[in-house]
């Protein structure tokens, strides 16, 4: 500590001496000059000497000063200072008065605080000297610089606290991994305080670092990820060029070795054994095998296959992409009785080999897989996948039409029984002998109704009924000629009155429900009784049709309007079937071209050329028109029907003239209980839809509690109210002089017109127009009550 103080003192003295000496750089401005006149060696010329002004160089100051006193910076002095205290020194600029303090009498400058070069490396200040008495400057204001000298007070710092890097495994020596960088805040231009050198503290002998660039490289060959994947390397950065006493900093670098495909797959065992029941369906998994590969990712992907063996066509192997396992599955149906043991050779191979490591050997491996087949109780097996049986439609009940055969594939050879699935034979037409599988008929067959019968036969083991199988049986019904041919349709045949002999009037054809193998062949002829018909003949066209020909000239409707011609139709199958069809021939009037105009006697009234279908359509239209007219007439009559047809016919509404109702409650259904129980009725109320000018006292009549008959009660109440001028007419049985509550419509009725106890005059109703004609007729005359 004592040595350091002496150094500072020495620096201070040096600055003092320097600034007391004239500076090499002088200002061109002079505060004043002194003129000297006298003789000289130059021939008596007058010499002028400029007086020296005050100047100073830049000052230097060490950073981070920790001494007990303030650090002396330097001294400002001018030649004008005579030492009498007449001058005053003033300092301005960076840090003046706070960091730097000047003695105004002596010009000594001190640093008041500890300075840090890394915060600010130089300070620019200005100084001037002022005469205390006059206040003027004796020297021009001048600028000077105080530089802070650096000391090694900052250690190197890395740009990251931790680095992460990766490199493929098996990389060569000297392969670059990553570059780390450290910086030093000290002055790089002053000494070695900022000169950084890198070294490795942890991570040898696997990695090394370049001392100048900070590049980390591999130091060992063939580093394997499978042996070690993660490495942690510690790098140191030291200043002062790595010399003793320098400051240092460290960082950590995590290095990961990435995988390459340098390992082939290997089965952990050479032989695997599995078993499978013979009943396993195709696609059933039997087991898994796995070849180990230390690599990861796509470098560890494996493809499995069956290279050879006696079961390569019976089994298959697929790769599970998630677990890289080989799954052995059943490819075809197994049969314990046929083969009990299979041997497979399975191969595992890498799908992404690396050419750089092929010299290490083949990247595949093989293993032996043995699969034993287990015996199971199998259901019966039919000799065919399906059966086709033909049966004649005239086969007798109980006749055997065919047989199905099934056997037990197991070694035990259990006995089998047969049955028909009744869901496929609801009519129970067929049956089967349970012992030998012979099918026989239980009901007659009809090919024309059902040409095919499809049933299902079930075979079941007697000792184990759960073991059963079923087979479809298709039964084709063979045709037998059991239907006679008949006309293909109904023929409407006519002959013209002016027909000539040998004229074709009709061509007929036939149909047959049977279906002979060689096709239909029909023959046509007249019945024996009409073998020689005087009017018509038949000609077989040899193409399953026949023509009806006339045998004479002219026919008369008046003599014979219709002819019946029986025709026999034969088929050509065994046994031969025939039928007789009668052809109805009408005699019609025709024009000269043979077009029919009218037939039979009733046809004279119809227009010529009108067919039967047209006549039927006309009749239907007439009937529909009559029905519409009748319906309309009945509807009108129903509208004019009187309200009361008989005395016993009691209805809800007595009169039907159109009056304005009494409100919402007037439209509700009428409760017949009010008629049966008059005590429940309300007292007589005034009509509220017409406001009378004079309110009359409503007469109260004697109660009719003893009246049970509804019709009698109604008639008496009507008569009573007809005599009361203040009571409304009984438009509806539901009112009883009470029109209803809450009516908002104004009434046009004259129910509450001003009147006396006597008869009222309703003649004025006739002047109200046609809408009140009904009321005028009812109340205007003397016989209105009777009406």
C-alpha cells in the first residue's frame, strides 16, 4: 500500500514538473507582449519578445483509486501568477466541481471520487484564470483532457452461460463442434488486460478447444453414442494472455452425440416357438419376435419377412412400426389332422443402412420360428360348398329328391345328425332323414307357383350339439305338362255383313303356364261337332297362331247377330293337354273398305265407328254428372230444411235467421242441465248490447220447478217471453234472456226498445231495408206469434 502511494505521488510530481515547464505546443494568442528597445548585435535593430502564456497537456489518472486521500491529478499555472493571490483559477466541463475539484488559488486539481474507466474513459474540461480585482481573464480559456488509465479489474465473460451442441457419433478427430466467445471490458489498447486465452477445464480427453478462437473440436476417434451419449465440457477464458494474476470466466457446453446406423439388428435368441389352434381364422396373431438394434429413430427401423420354411404359405409376418416387432399371423386355415408342426425362417433387416459402415457386416439377422398346431373340436364339414337338387313337380309325397353329406374332420369322427332350418322352409315342403341326410318331399310341388326352393340344411355333432354347420341347398322344380293351353287374350271378333268368302277376320294365339324344354308348340282346330262349319273355318299357321276365315259371302244382322265358334287348342308335350276356347263373332255393318260402323241391334242408335270402350266412358260420365246434380239438389234441400221437423225433434237452435250474436259466451255449447234444473239458471237480465231509453221493470214469472219435460218447459218459456216486451226473443236455447258476459259488439236488435206494457208497434222495421225484412215479418203483423 505504501509503494502504491509513492507511485501516485511520483506521477503527481511528474505532472507538476511538466506543467511548470513550457509546453512544446504553444498558443498563437498572447495575453500581452513586452516591447524591448536597445542595441543588439544585428546592427541596432529593434527586437520584440512575446511573453510565454499558460498551457498544459492532457492529464492521466488511474481508475479505481482506493487511497486514503483524494487523488492528485495535476496543477494549472500561468506566467501571470505572481504568487500574490491576485489570480483566481476556475474549472468547467465534465465532472467539474463534483468529480474534479480545483484549488482556485494554487490551480491544483484533485479527483474527489473513485473513477471507472469502463464507465467513462476520458473527461474534457476547460480552465481559465481571472484577475480577482478586475474580473478579466488574464489568459484565454483553454481546454484540456483527463484520461483514465485502465487497470485489470474486469474478468472475461462468455456470451452465453450455457451452450448446447451436437455432433454425429463416430466422427473423426478434429471435427468442429461449436465456437464459444468471451469478451473483456478492459482496455484492449493498454496492456494485456483484455487479451483472452481459452482453455478446457472439463471434457478431456474427448474434446479440445482452440486457445485463440474458442472452437471446440473432437479429440478422440470413433466415439459411440451407444457407449455414451451426453458430454459436459467446461471452457475457461482468462485475460492477461493467460498469465499468472489474470482474471478468468467459465462456461458450460453440453454436447450430444447423434445416432448413425452403425449397428445391425440382432435377434436375442436363435429359435422361437409358438402354437396355434387349428380353428384360428386367417389374420389371427400368434406371437411377436423382436430383433434388437442399439440405434434409434429411422436407423433402428426393421423390416421382417419369412425367407423360407415349410410354412411360408400358411403364415405371414408383419412389422409393428411403433415397437419394431414382427407379428406372426395365420395366413390360411390350419388342419391339425393334415400337419401338426411348421418351421419358418424369419429375417430382420435395417431399412435405412449407412454405406459408411457396410464394411462392418450385413445389417440383417435371421431366426428360426416353430409353430405347432393344436387340435380343436371342429364342426362338421359338408362335401360341397352348396348343393343343387332337381325335383319333378309331380313327385309324390315322401319321394326322396337328393342327399347331402357331411363328416366330422376330427380324429374322433363323431356321429352327425341332419335337420332343415325351418326359417328357410316355413311351409314345411321338404324334410330330411337325420341319419343319412336324404331329402324328401312332404307336400306337393307346383313349378308354376314357385320354380325354385332354397333351403338350408344343418349338420350337428350328436355328442356336442354346439358344433354345427349349415349349407345352402338350391332345389329346382322340373316342369311337368299339367296345364292346357288357352287363348292368349280375350278377342273381340266381328265379321262385316258384306264380307266375302275366304276373308281373314281374326288371328288368335295361345299361352301355356308350362315351360317345356323344347319350347311351346300349339295346334288349333274346330271341335268335332263343328268340324265342317258352314260359316267359318280355321287355318293353323304353324307358328302357334291360327286364322279365322269366312266360308260364304254376306252375313245378316237381322237373321244372326252373333256366332259362337268353339276352338280346340293342343300342346305338343307329354302328356298332351288341350282346352276349348269359344270365339264370339259379331256381325257388324261396315263400309266399303271393311271398317266397322255398327254392330247388333242396339248399335243402330250409336254413331258409326264408336267402340265399346268409348260407350263405357260416355256412360260413366253421364252417371258422374247425375250424381253431382243429385248431390247439389240434396245439399240445397238440406239448407232449406225447417228447424223443427217434428214435435219430438228438439235442437239447440230453434230459429235460424241471421241475427248478431250476444258475444263470445253465446257461441258456447248449451248445457242441457240448465233445462233439467231451472234452479241453476240466473235471474232474468237486461240485454246489454242495446241501451234502452227507458228501463222497464222485468216481470218475474212463477218458477217452474215442477216441470220435468224439456219441450214443455221451452214452449212455456217462449210464450212467457213473447208476451213480455222487455224480454229478448229466444234466438237460442242457451240464453234464457241472458245474452252473455263481456260482449263488446253493439246490437242491432230491438229487444229493449222503449214500449209500454201493451203491444209494441214494429212497423218501423219495414223502413230499415231488406236486412230487417225477417224481423219486420215476424213482429210487424198481428199473426207474427203464429208465424
